[in-house]
C-alpha cells in the first residue's frame, strides 16, 4: 500500500534514515583517526569545489541573500572549519594527564539529527556535516521546507565524497520529504543520540523537548558600541560590511549602532558617506510596519535577507540607488519600538549615549530585548574600555574592532569557525560556545589510584544494622574476667576519623562520639537498651492453654543513648529506659522529641555506680 499522506511519508522516511545512519555509524565508530581525517578532508574538498553551485541553488530556492556572500559562507564551512579541526584527536585516547594518572578516551554520540535553517542552508549543512564526521558520528539533515532542494543537493555532494573516501553508506543523509511531523519523528528516533538545532525559537524548543541531548541557538539582537577613541571611518565600514553581508541573514549581524556623544556627528556623517539612508519618523513607521506586520514581534520572513533598496521600495520610501543600509534614529528600546528588535535585513537602529557606562547599559537593554547571550561588538582604541564593555554586557561573544558577523563565526577573529553559536543559559541554551566536534563526543575517563584507601573493620556497635542492646566485643570479653580484678585502664589506640570541618585543636563531633563509644565499650556500659512491650499470651494450637511464660527479667536502664539508638528503637517500635544518670546525646534528644520512645525511670543505669550521700 502506497502512503499518500505527507506527514506519514515524512515519518516513514525519518525512521528509515535514522536506522540506516545508525548502522553506518556503528561501522564508522571503529575507524582509525587517519581514516576519519581522510574522509573529512575528502568531504571538505567536495564542498569547496561545489561552493558556487550550492550558493546559487540556495539563493534561487529561498530568495534570501546573494550568491557572492553565500559562497563565502560555504567556504567558511569548507575551508575554515577543516583548518580549525585539522590535527584534533577524536579517536582513542585524546588527552593524558600523567601527573593525575587520568586518560580521556573519545566516544562518539552516534547519530546526529541536524536541523538546517533556510537563511543559511548550504553553509550550515556543510559545517554540521564536517564536525559530525570528525567526531565519528553519522548525520541526518532535517531541512527547512523552504530550502529542501538545496540542502538535499548539498547532502548528496558530501555523501558521495564520503563514501568514495571509504565511509559507510548512510553516514550522511537528508530528508527529502520533510514535514514538521517528520522532523519531530527524527528528533525522537531511538537511534538519534543528539540534536543540532539551528532555526526559529519554536523549533529549538521542540528540540529541547524531544528528550534527547540538544545544542540549540537563540536569537540575536546584536548591539555595536562606537567608543569615543574609535577609528570612526573603519568602524562604520566594518559595521556596514557585516550588516549587509548576505543582506543580514546571519543572526549575529548588527541590529543597532550605539555611538558615544563625542563622536556621534562623525558617525552619522560616515554612515551617510558609506551608503546609509536615515529614515524620517514617517518613513521609519512604514518600514517598521513592513518588517513587523500587525502585532508581530518577529521579522516578516518575506523581508528577511532582502537588499535595502528592495525594502525601501516596498515601504514606499524613496532612496538613492546606492543605498546599502536603512537607518532609524531611536530613543528607546522595547516592544513598542519595533525597529529596536532583530530585523535580519539591512535595517539598523542608531542611538547615542554620553559615556561608556551608558553605552553598556543601552547595549544590555538591547540584548535583553531579544538577544540574550548571543553577540555584541565594540569599536575602540582603549583596551580598558573594551575590557569593561566585554565584561559587562550579557553576550558570550564580544567582537572588538571588527564586524560582528565575521568576528562571531571566526572569520575575522580566532574564535572557532561555526554556524551554530550557543547563547548559554542566558539565551536558553546548554552552552555559550561556538559548536565544534568536541561537543559531539563524550569522554570516557580512565583513572588510576592516587592515594591508598583505609582498610578497617567497623565495630558491631557502630553498624546501623546491629541488634538493639548488642555489646561490643571488648565488653563481652570483660565479663569473663575475674570480678575481683580491677579493669585495666582503656587505651584509645584506634585513631578516630578526622573531619576537615573541625576548627584547629578542637575535637569535632565525630571524634567525640568515637572516643565515648570506645571508652564505654571497654567499661562494659550498655548503650540504649530497647524494651519490647510484652505480647499477650496466645492459646496454643488445638485450643490447649500455652505453658505459662517465665517471669521476664527486670528491664535494663541505659547508661548512654545516642541518636542511632533512638532511630533503631523507633524503627522497631521499641522503648528505651533512661534514668537520672543516663547520658543522652543532644541529637538523640532531638530525634526522640517527636517520638514516644524514651521511658524515664528513677533507677540507676547499668554499669554506673549509684550516687553516694556525699555527691
């Protein structure tokens, strides 16, 4: 029977691809480091050779961005990622600490479910595939519905290169009939070991709710601060190069310029010179309505990754043909100011502040308004200002004197080259790192003994399961000696356990308890003696009266009662007799306070002499 329901077809495909990937990964996990590295290099070379073809396919299918910038992003994955992971150990022993005697062995997580967005489809597919292969994992791509063709085309290029280089068939695959139901099925598949989720907030939350380990990303509302000592011309050039890169489709692109007052006018002039168009209030309202229609607080997908002139035309704003960026001067941040949010297009807000402290405060507000933990940037010649800013803003990537897009993905900085940028706990993610192969494998640790452990036998009296009233071995031995012989002075030869919490020179609670137990054991003083309530006599079988029981011995009065004695008595539903000379520890008194377990008598406890008249 042929399935015709799109969701059922997608679900079936997800199951089949996950099973095939699992079988391939089981074989791939046994490959040597040299074999793995050879496959990674072959796949990277294939991606590099197909960079332009895949870039064109992405732009034609999605309509987002432009071919030259898409090619650069593909090359980041195909060239920069392999360069960064070349020489990284991901097979066998990857770390050895000879001093601590610990070995760390790499263990792949298995099958990676990779959610691929439509904004950066081919570059993200290349990048995720390479880091998955480097860590000996299989990967199944789940493409955005708007970019299925170009993502599956990328997967086929890479899979062919991998198999040709010796990888098992099925190690790289892509869902060609993908639906939301199919993606959910893939994320929950038994064979999937981890999820790499790049996409909208809803999809990332679904990944976290799948029950599988997941690396997700958060949105970016990236502020850039131009401090008074900055090279303003270079700062604006870097910002515009970053903001217009692929027409703003990367979530680490700048969303607001925050200029310090002394260089405000210079920054405004540079913006005009370098292709910025300042919107008046009415034009800003029309652009905002186009980017955020109705009450939406999420950028209109039809406007994502479009050139500034196209957006201006649709908003009925007349701009020069050389316009690169639309700029709105704003005074505040929040839901009632739509252009203060993430726009994913060449539209940027402009603010000014009196000093660095105010700049930090405003940039922090912008990040809290939709970009927590993601990225921020600063342009300055003052190293202290850069440190102060970077230490204070709630972003986990702070780029200095470079565009935030190029800096955050490791193109113009030495950060790890990545298309998946974690936002940490502040952004609802498990990590704040740029994701790499090290995140896609576990470490098994082999640890040798570093200090000898203590071998000792616990006395019966200290065991939790000791019978109530049991006498220590020392006391039992004392009962066989001559009654006329004076007991030898006990020697506290057993060193009590030490507690690091005790102040220097002051015995701690464990030490005191140990000493008391030891002395009382030698003196034959019984601990808390539990007394059972006499049970009513029952007639013997056959109706005959049972033989009268012998008269019970007089109950023993305890000389010493600890917390453990009380707890045992409570568990066994027994009573403990205490007299005027009974030693009752504070903890025992506390435990007994809420339990009816202590019975007070005027008898002198066994093992203790009665008071003399002179006492």
